[in-house]
């Protein structure tokens, strides 16, 4: 089970790596399978990416390496390590490599998209997935994978449609994902929302969705909602009784 936000988002992409090419129009070879491999990229330094995949043909030969990095904020060190990630995995696997950066805000997306000068007139450019490239999934439409809905909710957590996107993601996850995954990504989505949006999501889940909470925070919300409902009902009953008594 992923232990951090980076691991959770990287694991989301590990479940459906084809989303990377679907959202970025980045050409990758048509492989028989795409599998995760060791993300430690050691030489010449100890380097570790968030997630690394290898696309292989029917015979097991590596066709392309896919490196994924989740970025919440600007980090100038990444402009040195990102080119090294792709070089190291390219040497290890003897195939082409591409780096995808999942940016969690428009400012980080713009920063990560700037080409990196590696010297000698050479530049390195990662493929960046952020709010401008990840669609806003506001309805749980047929054919939309739950992983894309969750990614949309995380990336667009501060947009005006954040609550609608979160509800759609939870609906998709409830229909398609395992119980443990529902709990993990419900909590991750709620953690990215503003306090106001989180309260609005709680109210939507309580009043308009027949949603059975799977995680601690949503079970707490349900208990709070039930308590508030009982208190309001009791208050109305007492007031009605006093009026009838008078």
C-alpha cells in the first residue's frame, strides 16, 4: 500500500500507464506489455524516481523506458536529476527513455515544462502532465477509467469545479476500483481540496449520493452528518411540542 502522496499518484499511473500517452500524445512503441521495474537508478549517484516502467515486446526485449515523477512544488534540484534519470535507465535497459512529470498546479506545470540546458547547446525537456493537459472529468461517463477520474480530481483540486470533479472520481472509483483503493484515493482527493470544498464534498456525499464510506475520514464525516441530522430533528421535535403545548 502506498505510504505517501507521491507513491499513491505514481501507483495510480502504474495501474494504467497508457494514460500517460493518451493525455500527452507522446509516441511510444506498441508493446506486448508494460511492466514496472526497479525505480532505483544508481550510477553514477544513488538516484530514485517515483516510478519506472518498461514497455517490452513479445520476446521480452525492452522497447522504451517510462520514468514518472510527481511534482507538488518547484525544486531546482530536479533540473539536474531528471536528465540523469532518463540517462541511467537508458543505459541500464538499452532502450529509449522518456520522463513524464505529473505537476499538481499550473505554476509547477509551467516551471517543469521549461527546457533544461544540459550544456554544449543540448537541452532536455520532460513531458509534463498538469492542469492544462489533464481533462476535468465532471461526470462519471461510461468508458472513463477510474484512475483518470482520480488524477483529474487531484490535479484540479483547486479549480472552481473541484467538488464536481471529486464526486465524479468517487463515483468512478466506487464502480470500478477495489475497496482498498477507494479508501486510499478518497482520502488523497479530500486532502487536496480546500477546507470549503471539502465541506461541500462532505455535504454532497451525505445528501445526494448513496455512498458507503470506506476510509477513516469519510466514516467520520458520516458520523458527523448523522449526529447533525439527529440534533436538528430533535430540535424541530422539541419546538413543535412546545408550540402544541402552548
